[in-house]
C-alpha cells in the first residue's frame, strides 16, 4: 500500500508561541516523513500539538506563533522558511488543503454552497464560469450529495451537519491538492454519520490520489482509516509505526496508557482506566522524557535525558528508554496484551 | 416572496393602528389648542367653531373624516404656529431642507465611516485602529454641542465661511453638513469595525484562508458583505429619519428645517400640527423598520427561510 515516494518531510520542527509575554514551546523537535498516497493518523490528547503541527505546513499558525527551527521540505522547498502571504498562497489549497472540525461554522452562511466550492476551483484549476460550475456540481456529486444541481444553489443552513461536512470536504478536494489534512473531521458529527464520512474520505483518496493526514483523538477513527499512526505527546511524536504495529505491539508507555483507556477494552464492572496526572507545562523547558512524571514504569534516566528513537522495525520507531538494551524488561499492561490476543484470535479466525 | 408580502401587510396594519391611536389620543387634548384667541370668545362662539371643525361629532365619525382627508393628502390647517396655513405646505419646505442636509451628511458619514471602520478592522491593533478608536471615543465622549460651537466659531474664521445658512450660498452649507456628519462617521466606523472583527474570527474565514484565498479577497468577497448585513437593518430608518432634522445644528446655523418643530408645536398647543408630526414620525419609524427587515432578508437567505419553516 505504501510506496516509498516521499511527499513531505519534516525535520526537528520546533514551534513556539508568545503568550502573555511568556514563551510556550508547542512543538519540541518533531520529525515526520509522509509517503505518497498513504493515510497517516496523528493521535494524542488535547494540547499535544497535533493541530499546531499540521497547521504549520500551511502557514496557518496564529499570529503569535512561529517556527523556531527545523525544516518542512515539500517538493524541494523548505516551507519553514516561508514568511509572506504570496509564498503561502502557492501552497494553501493548491498543494495542501484542510478540512476543519466543525462543519456547522466552516461555511460562509451568506453564500450558496455551490459558489463556495466553485471559488476553490476558480482559484486553483484555471477554470472560469460555466466550466467551473460544471466541475463544482460534479464534485458535489462525488462527495455524496444527491441532486447536486439543485443543492448547488442552496445555502449552508439548508444542509444538515453531515452534509455540510461533505461540502467542506468538497471545497478541499476542489482545490485539487496533493495532501489533505483532516483536523478531527468527524468529532462534531453523529456516530452514524462518522462512518459515512470516513468511507467517503477513503473513496476520494483513491479517486484523487490524495495523501491524507488525519488528526484525531478518536482511536476508533484511527483503526478505521489509518495506514500509519503517529502518537503525539507534549509536542513530540513519541511513537510512529504501521497501524497494526502501534495497535497490537505498542512500545511506549504513553501509547499503552492511551490504548488502555479505550472503553471497548475495559472489563465490565471495573472502573475505566484513565491516565493519572496532567500533561506537562509547555511554558517550562522539559527535561528528559515528557511523559516520565505520569509514567509508572519511568526509569531514572527518563527524568534526566531525552530518549532517542529506537527502531523496533524499519517502519516502527519509538522514543522511550525502555527499549534501550540496558533497560529492565517491562511487560505492557494486561489490557494491551489482551488486545494483542484478540488480534491473534481474529487472525486465526480468518485463516 | 411570501415573507416580503407578510412583512408588508404587517407593517401596514401596524401603521393603521398607530395612526388611529394617535388620532384618538389627540382628541383628548384640551380644546384650547384649536383657537388662537380662546380667552376672548364666549361659549356660543366656541361651540360654533368646534361644530365647524367637526369636533363635536362622535369619535368614529371624526375618525372616518380624518381618514377621508388623509386619502386626499390633507392634514388640515395649522392653528397657532402659522394660522390658517395648510400643514402640508408648512412641512413641505421644511422637510425638503432637512432632507437635503440629512442625505448629504448621511452619504458622507457612510462613505467615511465605513472606510474608516474597514481600515480599522483590516489593521486591527495598528495605527488606523488606534486613530479610529481615539476619534470614536472623542466624538462620543465630548458633547456634540461643544464641538459644534468650536466649528462655528473657529472654522468660519479660518476658511472664511459664512456663519449662518443662506439658501443661495452653497459655501454656507459646508459647516452644517460637517457638524451633522462628525458623530455619524464615528458611529458607522464603530459598528462596521465591530461586525468585521466578529466575522474575521469565524471559522469560515479560516477555511477560506486554508483553501488559498488571499487576505484581500477574503475581506472583499466574504467578510465585508457579511459584516454589512447587521448594519443594513438600520440603514433605511436612518435615511428616513434625516427628515426630522437636527435641533442643535439647525438652530445654530438658523436653518429653516424640521428640527425642533415638534417641540415648538407642542409648546404652542397647535393640535393639528402635533397630530401631523406624530403621524409622520411614527410612519417613518414603521416604514424604516420594514425596509430594514426587507433589506436584511435580501442579503441574508436564512431570514427568508426561517419564516417558511425551513427545509432542514
């Protein structure tokens, strides 16, 4: 599924924000390589920097945020060095497009849905007037809006939440981008609609050869769509691997904790697992492993030195001292082991 | 279409109710208001005069007669203000004078105010925003009379402009128009800035940015129009209300407009004139609101639909 053509490569990205005179480090040297045609899911709790990380690819950081160091290489250009609007205009929409979380407010309420899709087309596909309109109707049809000719002339308030999210997706696709970033695309939707939207994104990915980054804290979404998973914690990617590797053979204690808190894995009658403590304060410099204070398996070195990436397999790398040969052997928690067994059983069942 | 029809019908109904109530209330006024020389008349003469005016008829007959003459665009004659002169004639000249000043100053205020407000929103927190804020605070905090006087005293000297209004001298119109515009500019700048900043923080602006629209185009194609909608509601009413003139400016430059006419009419107990003015102002209010609603509905599709039950 994954070929080896790299579309985007992020190296040691550091993003800082000025907040009330203080400096906050939102992204602490994260690196990521994105392959053509894949679906990558970035998971992590609120405030872990998932959104900020991807927004920086499009120059959409808030005015008080800036890229401090590191590089974002796309088609031979370093996006981290882009400053002016003129530079970013070449990237936004045309190369990288974004779908936002809340479809209820993402559309201009005073313009017809069709016009808003058409605007994307006219911006990026060198079509004008009738031709652009024809393509807009076609794309509306592609995103599963029935009777697109009539719907083209309707306003956002005449659409339901799920339908509006389809329109938002249509707007992104109409830009004809290479990379589509979906920032919590299903969070604001009904559970029944969520699956439809994810299926839609999968279909569009095939049709338009998109590389998709999903940002989510919903592991259900991840299991559904992702080829690879990046787990973020406190502004850093702490575990990155194929979907199966991260789900069934996780190595980082934070990933263990995250998976253990899935309600589906809980045992009936027992309290649901929750991670103790709170995420670290990003205003202060973090020493060692950011997760160490909340980690029951933390080693002494976790508090002193930041762990490097250890390779579990060519596709699976993890930032934890537990993988150092000198570290004591720690078994993942029971719930995670149970998940692995479930997978093995399921695999047997298929064979 | 249905929405507009309903809205129109409702306004018409309100208008009739208001006119009727005003007319009936006026009938409760002391009868002195119908005479210039009440003290000198005896009862028979008074009786005869009232009879002659039709005021001794039962109220419903009076109401019928009133509507009858309204249809013929006859508002009766002034009694004490300018005795025996048709009210339509008195008002006609004054209304046109006030209207002319009002419209010119409103146009200036809109153009200047909206431009200033848009600049303020575009460069929020920068020079233009700070400049505009100072101006708005100044215009609102200092009582208007003070700078009207300053303008009249100093600018007339400085630019050799006439002190008082003269119908034939266009130069004498500049200062009154300036006075009328100053506060309104601040008012429009304040509101358009506020609505634009509201719009700029909305998610659809973020989406427009993410799909590669330039800031300039986002402003022009999305934000400005959306920010104008809430202002559209009050625009027709402000235009119509210019006929009521400004009591300060008109007396300061001795402009023969409608400003303060209602107060004078009440002081002089000129019943028919008061009746005509109350009628005029209340119909302006109603028509203004109705036009505002219609204008807003024309801009904002959500309003039309919510009345037809929506289609969600």
